[in-house]
C-alpha cells in the first residue's frame, strides 16, 4: 500500500466542534494533498467564526493555516506547523496526533509558542464574562498534551511552560490606580506624580486537572516587585498564593507626617536583602474578589531568626 499515490483537493464545511466536550463552533476547511498512502502531505486552512471554550469567555473568530503529514494507514498526523490567528494574536503549534498502544483514540502532543500575542486576546478565550482584566504583550512557550477520553477539554488538558507579559495595564481603573499607588509608595513618592505605570509579569506554570499551579510567578512595577507561588482553580476560580512584596523604599518612606515618624522604629523588621521593605504576603479568595494580606507568622519568625 505504500506505493499507492494520492493527490487532490478537499473541502468541508460546518464540522461541529461540540463533539469535543468543552469546545464549541462550526469549523470549515479546504486544502490540497499529495503523496503515498502512508505519507500524505497536506496543506490547508481552517475557518471557525464562533470558536469558544466552554469554561471561558466570548467566542472568537479562529483561522489557521497548516502543513501536515498524515499516515493514511492509521490516521496518525504530524503537524509542521499550525499557525492559529484570532483577534490580533498568532499562536504557533507543532507536534503530533498519534495512537496509543492498547487505548482507543489518539494523544495530541504539541509544542505551542507565541512571541507577540496580546494577553487580552488569550484571556478572552479563558475568562468568564468575555471582558479581559488586563492588556499587554505576552510571550509564551508550553507543552500541550490532550489525551483521549470523554472528559471536558479543561479537565484533561495538560500544559507546562513559561511566559513573560510586558507593559501590562489593568482594565479596571480602581485596580490600575492601586498598582500606580503601590509603585509610588515603593519609590517613596508622596501624592500623585502623573506618570502612567505599566506592569511586567513572568512565570512558570503547569495546568493539570483544571488546576493552574505556578512555582514561579513575579509581578514588577517601578519601585516594587511581588514574587509568588501557588495555584488557581479554573473551575472554582479560587486563588491560593504565598510570597513576598519587595519595595525600594523603607516602610517609613511609603507614607508621610506622623505615620512616617511612628513607622521608623520598625523599619528594621521589614528590611532584608538590600531591599528597603520586604513583606511576606498571601493572596486568597475568588478571582473576582481576591483577598490580600500580610503573613505575620512568617514575618515574626523571620525576625526571631535574625536575632539568633
């Protein structure tokens, strides 16, 4: 069968993506193919005007261009690569769709990357309500594995990778105002200085069983940096993070007047590692109403260790 030669064109319309639990949309595709039965080279494109992830936000218009090699004897497919475009972002994926010995269905295993995607576009797919909480330019690399099963996509999807998000701004004015106030206090500036503040994020992540964990997550603005570890439940939308807040200024320099005078004696309690202020913090609660707090136990324990 190896020497059976094939060539031609194909087209199909309105393939219902809801057969994959957790997705929705009607996909159409067209392209060309040629080669032997066990090595069919395919070039084509797809168009899905209403692609959506059930757990996420609003539908987006998803278009892809792809090059692939298909083994017509067993259906295994090797993607070389796929370029997916939606809104103002492009994501590139390369990998394989292969059968697993002794199991029904196929495992999708891809390396996914984006160099200049917009975080608001990605969040539009993943955040309920369809209103992204921030804007900015994101770079990411991730392993993407989707095993065959009857579970929803979000429950069986496995991701592991890293990202950088630059020049981020929060779309909620009250949140952005707090970020700008944090930056001013971190630099020891009293009152408003009129300068806009952008935030930079970076992290390493893993998604498994609908739980996103971060072993490194940093958030930085002029004058301050937050380093966190923890997890976020995609279904529960529950936050659970622990880490540190570092400020360039001493604690007494973050305010003025009598408050500044009263805080000077405890500046040494918060001073560590060359930073003016280091505070152990926690972030908990629902994504829509996060709770921020100081971990006083860790702070006092750190002070006792310094005295030894």
